[in-house]
C-alpha cells in the first residue's frame, strides 16, 4: 500500500544541531487548526488545508496514508531534562471520519529517550513497521511493528563495534516481508565511517543484507536514504557517497536473490539521491540534487524504464528535490527551492506543473519535510516558523 516517499532524514548527530532551533517552541498555536492555507497570489491550484499535529516541542518527520481516511505522522518529541535535550519517538494519527484533530498513538516503550521514528509504512490496517535510530540501551536499532491491535518493539542488529546507526526509510509489503535502509557508523583506521545498510524483516526478526561494494573515495562514506518496492522481487534503494573529492548517487536493486548496483547517467562530481518511488508498471523515479560549485543545489530527477536510467529535465531554477511519490500514476516531487521556499511539482505529460503549495500558513513560514500521496490526495508535513513557536503541521490537498 505504500505510496509515499519521505524526505531525506539525517543521522542523529546532525539532527541535534537542527533541533536546537526548534526546541525554543512554545505551546502557543501559530494558527487555528484546521484552517485553509492560501496558495501563492494568482495561483489556481488545489486548496491546501492545514492542521496542527502537536502543540508541544515536536517534529513531524514523515507522513503516510494508512487508508483513504487515516493518516499517520511519525517523528519525535523533544524532552528537556537535567542531562540535556532528549528525543522521544512518537506516531500521531488522524481519522477524518472522527474529526480533523490528531491523537498520539500508544506505541511500545523504548529503552531510553534518545531515538526518533524516521519512517512508518503500512501494508494494511493490520500490518505496519516504524523505524528509528540506534539505542545503546537496546543494543541495536529501535523499530516497532503494528499487528492491528498494538505496537511491539523489534530491535535490529548493528555491525560489531558500531558507533551509531539508524534506518531512514522502511517499506512494509506484508507481515512477513519488509525492508529498511539507512546507515551504520563502523570503525575505520581514521576512527569511523558511515556505510549504507539494508535489512529485511521476516515477521520475527531483522536480518542484514549483503550489499555490493561501493567506492566512496578517500576519507568518505555512503548512506541509503530511501527504499521502495513493487513486490518482494523488485525492490529499490537509493542514496549516495560522500568524500573530500566527490559525491556520487547510488541506486541498488533487489531481484529476489541479491542486491546489485545499477548504472546511472553521468551527472557530475557532486550529486546524491534522496528519494525513490516504484510504480506498478515497473517504472521507477529517483530524485535528489546536484551541488553547484559556489552556488545553491539544483534538482535531479531520474526515470528507470525497466532497462536503463535516464535524466528528466526539470523547470529552470528548480531547487533540490527532497522526495518523490506517485499520485494516480504520475510522479509528484517536493522541492526545496534556492530561496528555501518549498514547492510541489507534478509531472503532467512532459511538463512539470506546480501544485501551488503555500509558502506560509497564518503568516508563519512553512518548512516542508515530507510528501506522501494516496490516490488523488497529497499530504505535506512540516514545521511553521512563527517566531517563538514552531508547531508541527500537515497540509492536505486533493488534486
């Protein structure tokens, strides 16, 4: 049922620096929820409706539709404790049959408040997986599974001597078939380095997959940001390498027996992939960014036709693409523009058209974090910059 692609999510050490700006939030709502968010002047696109997810210090990292009426948002709450700032993983739910508000789901307790839920995905109302970060107390990566009645913890293994790890994306195909991708911080002669990892869920436990060699360059590393699958024998994972000399996009494919790296078009010295979405007809979309020398990043869109990857042209000036999803068979992408103003584009024929995502809600600037779709409905999660308050928000529109 997955029809979503979450934004690129970073390892916890990087997130802490970003979170420092958000923890100044108060419990004062920045706008009346729900409410309408006006599109840019002159726009004739869909009407976006905004709803506040949580009033306290929290971040909505990703969103997904469980069914036509139910939306889940996964993320974390910030806890101010004597020992400093801690994270608590949270999943919120909205069922539009019972009203517009959000409620916190009763997930399983975690060993300590230093992890988050980076992604959540459901194959049905009775099966879902939520994935997070490494916990020293749990001696592994914290994940949870939903069986239709309650959430249960399932700890995924890490490499021996690992300094840290996490899953950034999950795909739940059935109660006995799921995939998660992310990174593992492994020992190296220089201390440690990040390497991509993929693990499979068989209904009882997580098992690490053997991956092809990825040359990340001197002093570099690599990670995987997103996973998407058509079925159990057609799974895709994307990410990229990073080093002092270059950054190269990575696309891996699983055919039911092994993971293999696929050839990508020549793109440049510094680029990476942030999201992937596999369509039922075998077409695959991957999006990311190209780092311009001395300037802002520009968007990167690739299409796989079942045989090879080709680059798809984007409107001039399109910023970094942070995620991709499929809406009624067409790719829809979330753009972080060069001015850090988010936008949503949908491919209609050979033309990318704006979905007129508002740049502000109730006078507060929007920072968009993730994009998901269910049939003709789009959901964008993010944070509002309302001065002292930075509430989490979801914007919803029908095409």
